[in-house]
C-alpha cells in the first residue's frame, strides 16, 4: 500500500506562489497516474490537477494557467507549483492516484494534507 505525505503549504498573500510536494512510499510509484485535490471548508474534495504516467497533464478550469503539476519518479514525488494565488484557492491540498476519470475517488488512503491559505 502506498502512503502519501503532503508538505509545502502555508499562508501567502494574493498573487503569491507556493510549491507543494507529495512524497509517496512503496514501490512502483511510476505506474500510477497522480493528482492533486483540494477541499475547502464545507465543500467536497475535488481533483484540480492530474499527471498521467506518460507525463500528460490536465487541470480544472479554476486553476488552468496558474498551477503546474509535475512528478519525479526517481524521488517518488509529485509537485504542484501554484502561482497567482487567489483567496478562493484556500483549502487543504491532498495528493492521491485518481480512479479512472473520477474527480473524487482515489486509490490510496488519504494523507493528512497541507493547508494553503491565501489572504492579505
């Protein structure tokens, strides 16, 4: 079973940037599609960025052009570079491996997430 540990969140002003990291334990990390999800208070957890095993990426419309997902299979790590942050990006961010094309369901147990707060 893969275990996931997210890090890199924090408090940032609108327009600022953050880089999130997700370290995965276990073997065969490279065979999994990976994604970043976020959950704002009172809302469901949604997929915002996805990177497939071949490196192709997809983004939710709300983050397209501002966020970039990448992966380093040698380090078993997936990243999320977030630029031009907005207050509505405030949420707990999680990584996981999407099941099929679902924006909600994922393969592994959820990690603790990392809090991102965008506020002046």
